[in-house]
């Protein structure tokens, strides 16, 4: 994707599904194109060149004398716009006919339809945001929970970029001093103080490792936490799923083996998205179809971050429990197991409770809040703060890991007496990987991949 002199246009909102649609146009000819069709009401003469930036005008959109729609047009003059170019946003009624007619007018006057992510790409190329912030725009649009929204906002505001820039500027300074020593090799001059360098390296390694570690949380915030509900038939797994979702999503029956396929749905708890998976009951069976369901259940368990092992407190068998937990551990050795005793409403004698279990009644919705608190506590140990930097992007975390490795290589080289020019190579490599996150160095294929995943109007 290349930034050129083309003026681009596209709907920035969905067409036909609401009352209004916004059409965005950006480029050198944006205002000139508008002047062919748009006239403010009650204004006999109108020179669009004299319209103030960040203003809105109400008027008519006409084509060949025909009134197409009454519209609001927001004007943003370069460089004070989203893309850094002249930008106008046309708010019109969401009729597909009206939207297509306005787009056709713009195209006839010299604009072209924008490619996916081209508005944000132009903002990046024109210095309105760095690459990490541009990716945060897509994350913000896709956010489905408060936590995902907050993390995207933090990155969009530049908190992650500022952290990287601070580390990068200090590395650049020290790398420059190391390379300067080469010009004075015969005098044996040391510009880059080694003690200060090792202190700097330790600090940067700690900060990089913290960012890398945050990805574990960032990934679940962005994509949701997969939670598999496992247990014997008739333990109440489907009832629990329905109770958590607040709707009859899964079939509930007293007949064992009713759930034979995997049922998935999403719920947001305290700002975190959880993807609950109801599975077939785990037991030995000769039913071929049920056996397929059990295999699917264990496959899903292998991909879960949390597993709720649900059992009937009134029909408890230590042998059965041991067998099921063994199967779960074999399928998902890295998942966190939460053991939940169900149907306490039917239990006549429950004077003593084992602290390793959570006691609930999925049918009567007893104990569900406690279960939700445990789910949250297993994911987030501390409350997320407003300015906390959490990495949610797989590309970013890979670049951070490569940066850390290059920093460690430089440290080892310097400790072993390697010459400054060779150590500087590792430091330059670290700077390259760090810069690839924000776009200070960016290959065309990476840019193409990132912006191709945006929607057309963004």
C-alpha cells in the first residue's frame, strides 16, 4: 500500500443497518470534490476554501440538479485531521441508494474507493501516529469488553510507544558512544562507561521481560479466556452454562448423555471476556456418537486456559472423580482446574465443606457470584491500572523477545571482552526489533499484512 496523491473515499460506518451513515473522504482534492455537490442551506454563495477547520455545515447534496439528501459535513483541514490530509466526513441517511449515489459522485469527480485500512495507513505515514498506535485503532474497534477497550485506549494514547522510545533512545546513545570508540582505538579511549552500560542493560532487560510477561494477560483480554466445563453426565454442566449466560443456550435433561456436541458462548465478567464451552459428559460408553462427543470435549479442554470440573455433590464418587481428573490433566496439563460441587440445593447434609471445592446450585443460581470471582482471580491477580502497559499483539511480543535476546547477546559480548564494534552489532539488532513495533523500521510486507486486516472505512 503506497501513499500517493489520490483522494480516497469510503463509508466509515455500516450501510443500511441504522439511521445514518458517515462517508469519509481524504486527500488533496477532498474539498474540491465536495464543492461540486454540496451547498450549505440558506447560503447563496459558498467558497469551500474559506471554511474553517473542525467545523460542521448543514446543507444539501445535489447531483445534476437532483436533491440526493440533506447532509452534515465535518471539515478537517490538513494537517489537523485524522490522516494529516484534508478530510471531510459526510453524515447522510443510511439508505444504500443515497450512500452509493454520494460515493459515485465522489468517484466521478476524481476520488477512488479506499483500500482496507488506508485512512489509518495514511495517518501513520503522515506522522499522525506510529505503527503500534495504528494497530491499537483496530483493537479498539474490535474490543468487546471494558478491559480490551482500556488496553487499546492506553496503546492508542501512546503509553506503550513512549516506554519503547525511552529504552530505545538510551540504547542509541550508548551504541553511538561504543562506535565512537572505534575512531580512537589506538588511544584506548573508553567513551561508553561499562559500569553504566551494565546498569542500563539490567534496567532494560527488566522492562522488556515485564512487557513480555504481560502478553499472557493481554492475550486473554483481547481474545477472551477459554473455559471448558467438564464432568460426568448429569453433573449439571448445561444448566451451569445456561445460568452463567442467563439464557437457555444448552438443552437440559435428566437423561444422561444429552450433550453430545460442543456448545460455546461468551460472557463478560468484570470487564473480562470469557468463552465458556459446554461439553459432553465424561464416562465410559459404547455409544459411538457419544464417544465422539467425549473426544471433542477433551480436545476443547486441551485448548482451555481454565477448566471447571463440575460434579454432583449428592452422587459423589472418589474413584470416578479421580478417573475424570486424570483424563482432564492428560488432555490439558497446563490449564488451571477449578473443582465445583453442584446441586447443593438437593443436599440434605452439607454441614462440612471442603475448602478445595466451590459449592453451587446451577439450577437455583446459588454460589455463581463466588464462582465468577474465582474465575476473575485466576486471570487477574492485581487490578489493571489506567496507565498500565499490557501487550496484546503477537507481533509485538515476538519483536520484544528478539530485542531481549539481542540485548543479552550484547551483554555477554561485552563481559567476555568483545570489541565495541561487535557489541554494537547486537545493540543495532535490538534497536531494529524495537523500532519494528512502532514502525521506525518497517518492511512493506509487514505493513501490508497489518492494514489489510482493517475495515474499509478505517
